[in-house]
């Protein structure tokens, strides 16, 4: 097949590398940063590419690996040029914002739009961080329109499994954004806020696995994550407020000199963790 990947950062670059590593498909890389395009062609992640869009009607699959706002603009400006046989996937971290526009455009112009979110990544960004095995044994979340044809959904599942994903979960845009606010976005907020303590600068020699694990995603692409957080703020803000409230319960138990309450809180958190992990 002929595949267009729009955006050659960590996610799009890794997708390009995976497609070329695991399949025989042709890949065209589009990015406004020509340096990323040149690197992708040089290492064989793309067969060709550029900073100008090629004729969209020639592609069987179009993958949008960009910020949600950019993907929305791409769909609005180019949907009329996409062939009816084409599958369009977006790989952004929020789904309601993009899927509402994608589903509407697909219905109007006849192509297939499916939202997607690969459950894989690193704290680094850009094409230099991309690797062909980023999605190996990872989960791909797909958000198809409610009335999608079974054969089209089957195509999407098989496509992503072919590039390394071990499983594919099907969900709605609403459920995706609600859960991802907790499992991913809240973790990034917590990690980023955690390192703002002045004590963090004195951690050398006093830190081990706990510090490393909690600070891993403190380093992030501020522009991208800011957009993701704002797009999903109705789901994320309640999670932040719930976490803040929970933390204050521990502080209050200690300030009040109540070891029994503190032990109760710690035991409850440990119990819940064991339950959700099946231990």
C-alpha cells in the first residue's frame, strides 16, 4: 500500500520506521521540518517525503501524527481531496477533539476515519528519538465511528498488528479521554510538579528507584502536553483535584499526630493497588 505519515516526531517517526521494518508498504513522510524528512529518508524510514503535501488521492492510508489542533486543521482543509478508498488514522493523545471533526468529514466525503492512540512512548521527542520497535507488544486504542463496517474495522486492527502492536482495544472517544486523563495525563502533571520542590536539586546520593520512576515523565514537550491537557481539561481537572485532596489527607493525619489514621490511609492505598493489579 501507499502510506502517508503526517508528522515525523517520536510517534510518526516510529510509525514510519515500524511500517518499513515490518511490512513492504511504501511510506511518504510529510513534515514542515525538512530536517526530519531528510533524516527519515536517509535511514530508510520513508521512501520519499517533503514539507509540502503530495496529492492525497494516491494514498491508501493517511496517518496523522501531529498535535490535535494540527490534525483538525488538516482534516478541515484537505478532506475533500481524500479518496473514498482511503483510511485516515490520527494518533493524537486526545480523541473527542479530533474524532468529532474526522467522523463528520469522513461521512461527508466517503473515506474512513478512525481515531487511534498508541500506548507507547518515551519522555523524548522528535525524529531522533523514534525507533522501529516502539510499538512492539504495545496496545493500540482505536476509536471508530459507531456504525463502522466490520471489514473496515478488521483492516485497521490487522494493519496495526502488522507493525508490532500485540493487542487492539476498541472504545469511544468519550471513554478514551476520561480514562487517559487518569492513566497518562495526571501522571505527567504529578511528575512535572513533583520536581519543583527545592529538595529535588539535592537528590544526588539520596535517590533510588522511587525517585527515578516518579520523575521519568517530568521531562516533556510543554507545547504538546499543554494542548492535550487543555483539550481534555474537563476530565483532567477533577483528577488533579481528587489527587490533591487525597494528598492532603495524609498531611492532615501527620499534622494531627494521628498514626492510626495515617496507617489506615496507607493500608487503603496498598489494598486498592493490589486489587487493580490483580495481586
